[in-house]
């Protein structure tokens, strides 16, 4: 039963394709339930983010299973994609395992070491558990992926500090002012960077968040997404600036939105300092604002240096993370190969136990005068004999399964024939 990963990501598909193949959380249960109905799909987990859609699955048959996974994507796609195959990649066996571990550690992310991906892997695993589309193999695989993701972040620098300009701006503000939960925050611009900054401030429980944007409806949409705060137009900045502790601008306006005179007048009306971060291109804040007493201004060039320094530190951690990945791939692969020997080991143990129990019963019937202690000693000795007799064989069978699956399969067939295990194995397969 092959293990595969079928998917597309920012490496293979443009954003307009990825958008059409994103599965909203509301549809995930429906999708996983549908996957269970495909005959060659034994188990499945779907990882859907803005940068990737991947299906991890154990299949009864490789070719039939992959064809069914592709058919599933065609059935559930959002809009026609005639050349879907050109965007997809298919990874088999240890390649699929290694890929998932690289995803969980942030090595495969668009932004090296991003923190969000590990939570997304966990959410995908939980969704599959709830839909009952996972069994032993993918349970083990995803637990291992979550484990290595945590280890990578705790034992290396792959996830340290902020790496986007927006999150770096927020982190710099946090370091400067201290407790964000006591701060009034103004975010100017509701584009990508403004959205990231506003969401980060919300996650840090800022006391108040105001979003200013030239298009008020867009600011209102962002506030609705946050579930808190207030939206205003850029023409309304002056009144709210008086109460702001932190201002992050990312509008990239054609002229300065925060002029020297505006900020100077604002500072005359307040007693506490003001921290300004301008990540707009062109700049939104007049650079001379930095000369106003009580104001600290940081621009995008300074933040870029922070981001590059952080990314460089993360890159230095890559070799250690890759070593962790290889370690966990080998550990999972050994478990997966050894798993093929489980039915044989169980059948051999069952037959030995059946013979032992039957012969002990016959002996007790012939010797009805045995005391309870004598019966217990005889039973214990019989169990020890069987255990010692089988131990070496069971260990060798498991080791061969891990080392050479093909040779192990040939030897398993010979053992089945020698010990006449076919009946027991057929019964076990029919019950599974």
C-alpha cells in the first residue's frame, strides 16, 4: 500500500490557480468524506493554505489511487483548470514523508521558517481525524510531522524573530513600547502589509485598533475580519493621532499623509511619546517628523535590515533542520517497513499460542490431581519456552522487513508455508 503526496504549491502554480484550488474550512469535512468513498484511497489528509494544496494518502494501488485523487480534485475544483496536471506533483514513499516534514518545519515555505504552517498542518490533521479519514499510517506520519516541527523551532533558529516587513514593524513597536495590550494603535493602509500588521496587533490584544484607508469600505472589511476596532478614511487621521501610541503606515501615498506640522501640532496636545513606523513605498511620513520632540520614526530601509538579518539567521539553521528531517524520515520509514511484518508476526505468535494452550489443556486433563500451584508452574514454563523459541525469529523477521522489504516478503512466504499460517493470515486480513 503506497504512501503518496499529490499537490500543487507556490513552487508549481501561480496564485490564480492556487486560489481556485483552496478548500475553505467549511468544505474540508465534505471533501474528506468524499475522499473516503474512492475505492483505492485507504487514508487521506488534506493540507490547504494560501500557498499550497496537498493530499497525503495511503493507497491500495498506486496508479489507480493517484488517478482517483486527480479525479477528486477535478470534481471539487473552483473553476475550470484544463491543464491541472501541469501544476501537480506526485511524491511517493519516503519522498512524500520528507516533503511533509520539510513543510512542517518551514523549509518549504515561501517565507523560510514561517510560524503559521505548523498550526496549519495540525489543523489539517485534526480535520481528518474528525472526518475519520485517517488510520494508523497517517496518524503516525502526522504526529511525527508535528513533533519535528516543534523540535525544529525549539532546537534551531529556523523560526526565530519576525521576517516580513509588517510583522517586523509590529515586533519593533512591541520592543519599543512594551505591553501592546495597553496601546492605542493606528494602521494607515488596508493593503497586504497593513492587513498583516493589523492582524498581528490584534493577536497581541492591542487596546484599540483603528484602520485608516483611502477607500473606507476596504478598511471596514479589514475591521470586520479582525472582529474589533474602527475604520476611518485617511482624511480623518488628525483627530485620532492625538490618542495613538503606535502608528504603522503602509499606504504608499503620492504625498505625505503625516506631515511635520501635523505631527508637531499633535505632540503639543499630548504628554506621552509617539512611535511611528513607515513601511510605505513611497513613504507616507515626512522624514523630518523624526526631529519632532517625543517622536521616534522608523522607515522601511531600517526594517529591511532587520528582516534580512533575521532571514540570514534562519538560513544558518537550515542544515540543522535538514538533519532533523532526515533523522525523522528514517525513523518513520523503519516503522513503515516493519509494519509489513506485523501480520506475519501476529500469525506466528497466534499459532504458537494455540498449540501451547491446547497441549497444556490435554496435559491437565490427563493429570487431574495437579494442585493449582503445579498447574501455574507448568503454564508459566510453557509460556517461557514458546517465548524463548520465537523471540529470535520474531526479531529477525522485523529486522529483515526494515532492512530489505523485498527479501523479507520472499522469506515471509516461506515462513507462511513452513508453519501453515495461511488460514490465520486470511482470517486476520478479512477482519481488518
